[in-house]
């Protein structure tokens, strides 16, 4: 036991914590990246692994939509403009694919942007790409067909009480064209959309534009009709003139900023809301008055976003926790909210940019997602402790996940300076081995660290006697330039390897989080060596101190709260 004098004081160090959003950084700068709280420990958020690579999807570039069809027992995936039916069987222990089948079933008129997918009981698969509707029906010929709806432009789609329901972004049934209508298909028939009043609903409470119509989970015949500034609850009463009736005693005075952020599960609907008097906030409802889950600090953060409408979100349950995950693409920000703890956390890719998952589907006891960044299909789970992807040379690489925890400020009420003698906490060790990872071929670069690339409109790279260097296929070798046209990067013939050892880095801020000093690394033990106490000494002098920890490695990290010992 370490003996300390009477002039020492202990401060609890909240290793286990969420991201806090103070109105200004000085108020609170706590952040947690790619980890969350479970049973008073800090544990990893889910990683991902390539389940089917883009080459199986015609080398596609953008994942646009995914849906797990209960009736067909397959996954519907949209990559670029092509729609696929996917079958997967995965070994639950190794997570290796035992069987996979990818069948293209149709083509959309668009090749980018969000698509919405749902199904009825026939079964028919309905797809909306925000410009047209498409039906896949294995009982029809052709099985995949464009549905002509010249009377309205489709948006968000759902299925409820035998009807496909579609938010109509523009509806020529009215003159001038209306933007507050929602359409019903024929009963159990997505190929017909009667252009009659009995199949057209209206958003009525405010002057508004329709965004989405959502089947409310666990509420039987209830739906939410969402505009940009208001949300109405409607019920299927089976009336002959129009089957749905609005609840005239209740509405939500917030609409939906982006239909792609609407998610529902269990007994709640969650969405990124706004109205004519308020900026973006995140709301959820169990069928009654909504609850706001964002704080004043998050509301301030959202108010600073350049384009909050450029966002997507999904809701899923993992390891007993219900998460709402939202990506803001233009503003390069990803957050997830844990309904179990009522707290927000940051998510990111390996470069601390937005998280790549866009839409999620649950199939055969596994989550899968598509990404707007790539044409791959990914498996998503906390058992994956790395981010698996391809490098520019199409080699599979496993990227370490940046797991970061910035703790709360340590301040004395007197604001007097103190000496941070030592800091430590308990962490699981001895369960992750060291690993040598292949990280592909190194690029050739110039002296000023610019990539050397093949021929383009650039300055040629030459030998000392001014003879141009050329590749084997007679292309000039040129220096990198901002205006790159039709080039390839040159690489060395020898592949690089990286030795990955589990480690924790500590950096200290003595100015309240505005800047952090050098990182001090604590390398963790290998397999079987389970000593679990980490301690750093001589942390410095400060009156406003923040500890930031970065967890690096190929395995999991399980950490609990720690102690900071100070003296004056």
C-alpha cells in the first residue's frame, strides 16, 4: 500500500461517463468516443466487419437502403441504383460467412440519396427513392416494376393496417399542388394508388409540408403524421369515406427536420424535430406528449450546425441497451443516445469523422448496415472490436477504433493551484493478445511528403539527367497536385506490418480542456497476465485539470472509475 501524507486529498475520477455538452467548453468538456456505460463500467461501442463486399454488388459506391424482410426471409439492399435480395448464414461463434447469395432484382431511376423500404403481407416490397415508387412482387410478372404515380411525388413510406402509406411531397390532386398530403395504396396492393379523396389524407393542424407517416409501435391502429413543424396522431377507425381519423384533442408542436432520422422500436418513436420557433432538438414519444432528450448544451451545438437536415438515424437494441444513433453528414458529427442511462456519447470512424453506418437491419440474430461511403454490406456488433474495411488497393484492413474518454474537470472551490501527484484506475487486462497486422503496401512519396502518382496534367518526375521516369505501361510519374485527373498512386513492393499492443494513453490539460499535453502510454499486459491497476505519476500543477484517456488495441476495453491524488 502506498503511504501518503496528511496533505493529500483524493478526487474521484469519472472514467465511466458520457459526453456532456456545456454551453461553452469551460462549463463542461467531458466526452466519450465509441464507448458507453454498462453496469458502472465503460465498455466498447459496436464495431463492424465486412459481411459482403462491394464486388458482389457490381462494385457499387453508395449504400442507400437496407430492410430485413420477414415474409421473404431475406435482406433487401439498395446499392447505387440496383436493388438486391441477400441471403446470409453466419457462424455465430467465428462470425465467418457460411453461405451468402446476392441476387439483383431491379433498378431504380436514381443512383444516390436515401431510399425507404417497407413490405405488406402479400408479400410485396415497396421502395421509395423520393422520386418514384417501385414494387417487388415474386407473384407478378415482371417481379420488379416502377409504379406510375403521376399525381404525386413520393417520399417516406410505411405499412399499416393493410395499406402502404406514402408521404406525398407534391400532390396534383389539388390545385395548386399540395405539399401536406399522404396517400394510401390499395389494400394489400402496392401497385395501385387510387387518385380519389378516400385514399388521400391531409396534414391539418398547421400550414406545413409533409415529411413522414409512421406506424406507431405497440399502439395498434395509431400512426404519426409528421410535417416540418407539427406532428399529428391519427387512428384507423375503418370509416368508409376515409379509414383514418385525426385525434382532435392532441398534437405535437414539433415536426420532423429530416424524415431519415425517424426511427421506431418497442413502444417509442424518435426523431430530429423542429418547429417554426425552435431549432433542432431530438424528441421521442410513446404515443403521448413527446419528451425532449437533448440538453441546453446539445441544443446550442445543434444551433451551430450548418445543415442539420443532412442527417440519418437508426434505433436498435444491443446487449440490453436501446440506442438512438444519429449522423450529421455535412457537419461531420455522430452521436448516440442510450435510453437505459439517458446519456449521449460520440461515435466516429477510425479518423474521428462521422460514423459510417446509415441504415440498419436485423437479420438472423445479427445487425447489418449499409453506408453512404461504400458499397459494402457490414455486420455490426459489440463483438467486433475493430473497423474492418478496404484500403485504396482493395486489401482488407482492420482499423483500430479510437476510444477516447475526457473526464470531468478537477477544481478546488478555492481555485487554488494543486499538485496532481498520481492518477489511476482499474481496467481489464490479460484477455487481448498482441497482434501483428498487415496494413498493405506503403505509398511512394516525394521529399515533401506528397504522393507520387501516374500520368496526369502535372510536373513530370525526372532522373538527375532530366530523363522522365515512367511506369511499366509507359505512363509518366508525376507529383501530386490538387487537380487530379485519371491517376493511380504508386506503391512499394513490400507490404507494411503494424505491431498492435493494447495500451492506454493519458494526456493532461491544465487549462480546463482548451489544450492537452503530451501523451504518456501505459502498455497493457498480454494474455493471462491479469494485473489490472494502471497508475501514472507526477501529473503536474494546475487549478483546473482534465485527464484524457485513449484506449488503443484490437480487443475490448473494460474500465471503471479511478482516483486522482493531489496535494497542496
